[in-house]
């Protein structure tokens, strides 16, 4: 027998030694959902906002990379070896496919932006982080967000210690009176509201679409009170054609709007490619002419260096192959998600129409519906729903930055087939009838 | 003629409204190099630490993705559709190829780490950002770095406002007396030195390799004074076999070491895949068992969500195809970079041996050599070298966090052929002879 070597005292890292964002509920929310989905693999899940899986089964990566390579050959006269280097070497922090993204914004949105004002990012999430990092320069800076709000935006704000001010969502998009009040209140307190985050086309988690009037009024307010508008257009491609208000960025005559986009829902989440349009001229003392995009690209060198050129080639190839149009590229997806949303709303009418104090909104696009219950909705209710009724969803409290108790939950329809939606809604109906029936505890 | 529509006053974003990191020299340094390389495309550049381009010309992305897909099929019994979903859907924040990375660390380094303690990141850069974000919880926290230091580490520290303390490099790696002193000084000032960053195997920009004794002594000091060690092993694969000290992580009995790695230099920068091994147990009040890797993965959901599974598949396939060994996979590269380094050192002897007050170190691995001149080295000297002598390099001041004036520059040999190194050294020699000759101005 050999004597054990003397061990050093066991070392643990106290969580209190780590940055506060690590413990933030916005980060825990994602983990909670993943864990519960793994624990109940047979539950039907209205939780994920991920694309319908069948769309992802037949993407020919090599084909689209070849399309992109061919375009490099013809437009930039690169040799095969040069093309290979372009795909595999470190590339410019701003990106490789900026001109393609500029072209699609023109084609789909009649928006004219210079390719130099675009940064290609690792998904929309990196764009959010870069943007919030750049904008939050002082502890007194504030960021206004429509609440409930996309959890990734809240998390990015936590990472850079950006003080977030919730502004209520309303039917027309955002409560502008509240926003004006928050802005003035900030000033009176020696603080400064620097930007507001909105997802005007079918926001996550509400599906709400901002009205034309509110878009214009928001721009006016930004000019009057001197703040920036962060416009997230992730779900815009799901919008019904007949009710298609312009991007706020299209109305922006003053470079007040920073536009965020992603190819995760329209092309593939696997590429992790998004973008930010930041065409604001920078005023500095050194006199060099720069755009906000240049500053974001400089920050990006310290976050991810550059977005994988292989992934950019895949997305670039997909866009070229579909004539620089997301509308064209994603038309099957747009149709599918609209159909799923209709299916979900119809099933809600059928299954929950008789329940008192249960209500939901009726978005005309996006992946999500807000459902209101007569009881507070928390994670223990979600666990009960998963365990006893085999149906999953997301508590709305996850999307409120102030951790308020909510009676709402989010239903997502993107990940499911129509059959699954129908079956899942049956299960949800049984759960909610159980919940709202007196003496229900004994009947579970 | 139509009257022009009244324009809003032009809006500019004052740079003073942006976070201080935007203006940091560490970010400007990268831009400066890119710009000067574009301005002098025919100059021979000893500046980039990028891989030798020829290695990137024949990577068959589809082949390696197929290898990875085949392994998913045989190990996890996934159907073709499930494999496609795995490559294209959002994936776990921690990563897809963690088990493969754990296997290669065992194979190449005899290091046993649980796959659960690994996070796959968007290059090593994201690993640095996540780690520094997690560790910097208080304005009084300090990070010690060997100086001169990799600029990406400094930049990431700026982004999270981590106070950085420079510790001089010495022949054995790091001046431990200075580190001890900095740690005690921090305490006396009510601050806390939480971690030290080292790249013990041929650091960027010095090429220095830390001695066995210093590795062990650094671990002892970390245990004594309660700090963490961040070990960056980017250039370890270039080390000469005969002089191969263990990873500090291999000596770590107490979970004091966080290991950072990248596949950019060994596989392809285009995939943007790196990793962090963070096996520290977390002590928290909620009693849940977690590793530091879990906290880093949670932060990652707010930076890039997850690392592209397509890129992970490419790297995973390359590793599987080379029996889970970077040593095997990169043997041609290791040989090439060692040969280039020999070639650079020989050319330095031949061309600069007669110059007084010019000296350089002799690393036994890595991409870099430090060259000392009799004059201060700044960006204007670099511009002169590029313009009049057609040769580029990097001022060492870029790698000093305190912006100190340096008489040194960094020469990188990775990006060039031996012929280019020879020719470039001739040009550098003419420049330096010009510089150090009296009345030289008239002879240019």
C-alpha cells in the first residue's frame, strides 16, 4: 500500500466572487427551460422560439458555400486558393457579406444603407452585446425596454451593468407617455436615458406589432429628447403582407435608429449570423471620419474577433441563391409560421373559449401568443403542467426585467407541427380546466 | 423643381457618449495594423500572427462535417434528420464537441478533465471575455498579466472594466516576486488580485516558455495568496518535443487553473472555435452543484447564445479524423512553424549581427521574436519602415497595458514563406542600418 499524497485543501469558487450577472434570473431562465425540456422529453413544448425543425433537415452547406465562392470569383476575381483563404483566414471584424446584407435591405425594405455601416455578428445576440457595451459609458446611463422583453436583451444589459427601465407595451406597441416620463425622470435624477429597445414587428414574447403612428411618434420623441432607438427586426419576415408598416429605420432621417437582424429564423440558427446597421456618424476630437459601425467592429475584435467566414459564406450563398431577398428565401417559412399561428389561435378559441378569466392576444405575425390566467404563473405551475399534463410553456415573469409576478405565460408555435399544436392545446386545456375547477386538487 | 423636404438637424454620436473601451489603444492597435497592411500591400509583413495561408487552401469542410455526422450516428444512434437538426438548430451553450476536446486533452496532455467542465467558445477570444466578465465582480478587483501581453486579453479586460496590473516577463516566464508584491499591495489598498493571465508556452508577443520550476512555484503562490491562474495554451503545439514542460493545468491539484485553448492555429481560424476548461466547483447558498463552466456557459447565452454547431462539427470532424490528437493533426504545422522560426533567427544573425545595440531573444517555439532597437519604436517608425523599406512589423508598445514607450518590436514568422522571411529580413536590415547610421536621412 502506498500512502496517499497529501492533498491541498479543497478549493471552491464562492459565487459571491463572480459578477452579479451570473446569478441574474434572465440567465437562469434559459437554463430552467432547457432542464425542464430534458426532464420531460415527451411533453409537448410551447416553450422554444426555435425554428420548425423540418426546415433544417435539408440545408446543403457545401452547395451554398460554393455559391458564395462562385460570387467571390466573379465579383472580386479571386483564384480558388484566394477564395479558400478568404473562408479560412481571420477576416475583417466588420464582416465579409456586408454588401449582400445591404442589398437585401434595399431589395426587401427599400432601405438604403452603406455596407460600411453594417457589422456582421455572431447572431443577433452579439450585436446586442456590442451595442449595449458601446452605449453604456456611465453608471447613470439608462436603457429603456418595452416590457415584457426578449430575455437575451435583458441578459446582455446585465453583463454590461446597463440600468434597464421597463416601459409597458400596449396595443400600438409602446406606451410613449411612459417613455417620455421615464426620460424626464432620468434627467431630473441626474441620469440619462440613452436608448430604447423595441421589436416593432411581432415582438418576443408578445407578438405585438407597432402601429405606423407609433413608429413615427417614437422617432419624433427620440429627436426631441435625444435618445437612440434600437430596432430588432427578428420576426418581421412573419408579418402578413397586407399589414406591413415600414421599418422604423426606413423612416429615420436623422440616424437615430440602430437596426438589428438575424438569419437564425430565416436561414439557420446553426450559422450564428446576425447583423447590426449602425450608420451614426461619430463626432470625435481626432477628426477622423468614423461610423458607429466602426466602433462596434473595434469592440467585436475583443469579443469574437470576427464572425466565422465559413458561416458567413453559408448565409451569403443562401442570400445570393435567393436573389438577395429574405422574403423570397423564407417564403415557405413565412407561410408555415402564419399557418401555425392561425392554428394556435383557433385551438385556443376551441379549447379555452369556455374558461372564465382566461384571455389571450391575437397577433397577426410572429411566433408567440400571450395567455392570461386567473392565477399567478410561476415555475412551480410550469413544473406541474409538465409533470401531470405533459405540456410546456414559458412563464411571462421570465420576460419582465423587474421580476414582477405575472398572471401570463408565453405560448410559442414555431417549433411544432399543426398536429402537435392541436394535441398540446388539448393538454393545456385539461391543465387549465383542472386549475380553474374548485376542488381540482383531488382530481389530478 | 421641387422644394427639398426640411431636414432634421444632423445628428452625430459624440465619442464621449460611448464606453471608454471604444477609444482604448488596444482596440486601435488591431485597426492600425489592418490599415497599414492594406495601404502597403506589397510590403513583407512580419506583423500578423495568422496561420501560414497555404495550410488553409485545402480544408474540405464537407468531408470533416461528414466525419462528425458519422460519429454522431454511431455513438448517439441519431438518424440523418436528427443529425441535420443537431448541426442547424440552437444547441447547448456549453457546446457539442466537449467530449472530443476532453479526449484530446487526455491524449495529448494526459490531462483528465470532465467534458462538463469545458465550454466551447467562439474562438479563444470569447473564452477570455466570458472569463473576465465572470471574475470581475467589483471595481476593486484586479487582474495580473505578464507584460508584454496578448492584446486581445487586454481588450477583453477593458470591455469589462477589469483593472489590469502588469507583471514583468522574465526568462523563466514571470517575475514571481513582482506578482507576490502586487498581490500584497492590492490587499493593503483594499483591492484584490483575483487572477493572473499567463501563456506559458511561447507567449504572444515574446515567444517565451515558462520553466518547470516557475510553473510549480506559480501554483504554490496561487494557493498561498488565493488567486486563480488563467493559462492560455494557444502556441503550445509549436513547442519542441524535447523541451516540453507540463501544462500548468496538469500540475493543478486544487482547481486553481483555468485553461484556454483555440483551434484557430491548428485547424482553421475560419471556424472560430476555442474552449475553456473551468472545473472549479462553485460554492453557493442554493446548494446546487455547479462548476465554473456552468456559470461561463450561462454568460455565453448572453454573448453568442452558442458556438455555431456547423463550425463545431468541422473542428470535431478534424479532431476525430486525427485520432483526437492535435499533435498528430498539426504535425505539419508544428514542423513548418519551427522551421520558420529557425529561419527567422538565422536571418537575424546574418543580417543584423553586425548592428550595435540591436538584440533579440531566441524562443524555442511559437510564432514570435522580440527585437530590441537603440531607438524608441512607435507607429511613425513603423510607417517609415513600411513606406520606404517595404517591411512591416508590430511595435511592442501595442502589447504593454500601461502604454509605456518601448524600444522593442515584435516579429512574427507564421504568415510567411522562408523566402519571404529571408527577403523581409534583408529589407529590415536595410531599414535598421539606415536608422542606426549617422547622416542616414540623406541616404534613404
